[in-house]
C-alpha cells in the first residue's frame, strides 16, 4: 500500500470516528451542551475529510511561510484549518454546503472562546444538514463503502414533551449569553440569499407524519426520507400544499426586532431619500405594519394572527418578529413616493 493511500485511510478513519462520536453525543438524552460537543467534533470530522480529499488529489494543504518553507508546529507542517479547507474545496462562495459550514465555523469560535448556552432548538436544521452534507461528500469522494449511515439511527423524539415543555426550556435560557448567540444566528441567516436559506443542504427541515401501512410491504420501513427537489415546480407546489395543511400557526422566533428592521431599512434607503430623512421603529415602522396589516394592533387577544411571510408572534418572548422578506419588501415599497405618502399618513 502506498504512503499516500495509508495517510488517506488514516485521515478517513479519524474523520468517520469523529462524526460518529459527534452524533452519539448529540443523541444521548441526558447529554448537557450537546450542540457544542456536536459542532466541535463535526468540525474535526470535516477538516480530516477535506485533508483526505486533498491528499488523494495530491493537493498541498499546508500553510507556507514563503514559496519554499512551510509553517511548522512542534516539528510538523501546519495543515489548513477548516475555514481554509472549505474555501479551497467549495469554489462557489454561495453554495449551501459552504454556507452551512461557514456558519458552524463562526459558531464554533464562540463556543471555544466563551460560555455559550444550549441552543439545540435553534440550530437543529443546520446540524442535520451538516451531517447529511458530510455523508454526501465522503461517499462522493471515496465511495459508498465509507458511508456512515449504516451506523446511524434516527434520534427518538419525545414529541408530547416537546410541545408541552419546550417554551419552559427556552425561557430558562433568556440569559445575556443566549440572547447574544441568537442575535448572531439571526444576523448570519439574514446575510444569506433566499435560495441558500431554503436549501436542505443549508438547513434540513422536516415534519414527522404518521405513516399508515396498507399492506405488509409498505410497513417494512417505519421511517422513510422522501427525495424532494425544491427546484422542481411540480414537487414544490405539491409539498407546499402539504405544509399548509400541517404547519402550526406558531412559528419559531427566527426574525428581527422592529429596531433592527428600522435601522436596516434606513441604511439601505438613506442615500435615496430626502436630506435628513429618518425611519424609526416607534413611528415610521409602526405606520408601515399598520398600512400593510402584517400584524394585529397592540393589545389584541389574537396576537398570532399575522401575515407570517412578513411577521410572526413569538409566544415565548411575548413579542413580534419580522422577516428578511419584510425588510426587502419595505425597501422596495418606500421608494414609491406616492405610496410612501399614504403609508406615513396612516394613524
């Protein structure tokens, strides 16, 4: 066996072991700080996987001092970190897989350098996508024999407990640290293109629906993943109809507060509006949501009756959140002078 082959296998062994350990930690019911451990171990898994790919392709993946000499650490050449490896593997800067990993690189840095509260509920979709993307890349580069899916099972969910106790769990995390991390997550998601946010390779989102078996064969698999192509209009329409039927009115708080909305809109329009133009959250923005009726009046007994594409009521925090789509909509609408006058005349 060649030296390169031996090194590739060792890197793959380290990578797969790290990925399996990450999943094991995440799926243990009593594990504390599961997301933190999962992210760190999956970062190791991805880094080793990239190094194995570069080794196989005879690509030098070590930092250099100059054209001749390498940077050294304890007598060993310093290998590319995950961020450098991601940039060299995913040429497309906006690919969902790359954006998913860049999200976790930033989040991992927060985990390593400060206290970070548990955020399982907030990033479950990104965590699942990170694992699925890993499986796709390792089988693409090295074949199905290196797949880890045979060693994994779907984590059991205490669904009744989830809805009954979830809000209590979140309330216990309303610390300064939690709020700061949530702010980072929201801001990062807000920078992404729509096609990236909606991609299952960035954020894997699923509904669990009871499966009814009409015959023996149809009940062989308790759980099945149905291949879904969001780029296919027919499939997209079919699944959107399904989601309308099962989607809860209460959606997770993943939006922006009114103050952030107002500040963002102002920054985007300040050079296009009259001199000394202002757009504040307590007046200008209020007139906007009233004009377009995106949420009920303050004090409403049904605060959840919102236009969910633009706004939603977060029961846990007792406040409204606004979406990136709402910000984009306002930036476009407010540039219409006649419409702007009508909006600002709203009481």
